[in-house]
């Protein structure tokens, strides 16, 4: 798993579990859920929720995987849609948009602060 990618995503504000899933998938063409669990140390329900959310964002895609020795239902194989570089780019754009929102909010707070300072004078 790409630890540098994981840490960079977290430093930009991404939740740890999502960053771990992206970092795990970045190192492979595709992984089934159990392989993502093993790579990240996350429980199955967490992995499923994260993958579902990233699928809604258009960051991952899945297909039915070939059974790997099991006789049960076929697992889904997941991969980063468009590859790691595309997903990293999309995450970067999202972080920049969030940063801009925070900058606007801080500017608004500073204007309000000045207004209150003027009332005290």
C-alpha cells in the first residue's frame, strides 16, 4: 500500500479509512473486498461503505470477479476508475475547492471581527 499517498490524502483532510482504500487500490489493477480489507486492516462494513461512496463519486468501478476457490456468491473486484492519477487529480480538485470555501469563511470572520472591534472603540 502506498503510505505516502495515504498520508498525503489524510493531510489534505480526507478521512483515514478512505485514504487507505485509495492507497491500497492504487498499487493494484483491481482488488476484491477481502483483499482491500487485508491491505487496509479495515472491517468489511467500513470497506463496503467507502467503496459505495467512491463509486457514487465516480472514483471506483466494480465488476463480478471470478471465484477464487470459493463456492459462494461471486465477489466484486474494484479498481480506481481511470487509474490512480485521475483519482488523485479529482481529490486534489476537491481539496482546492474546500480550501477556497475555508478561505472565504475566514475572510468573512475577519470582517465580522473588525466590525465588533469598531463597536468597542
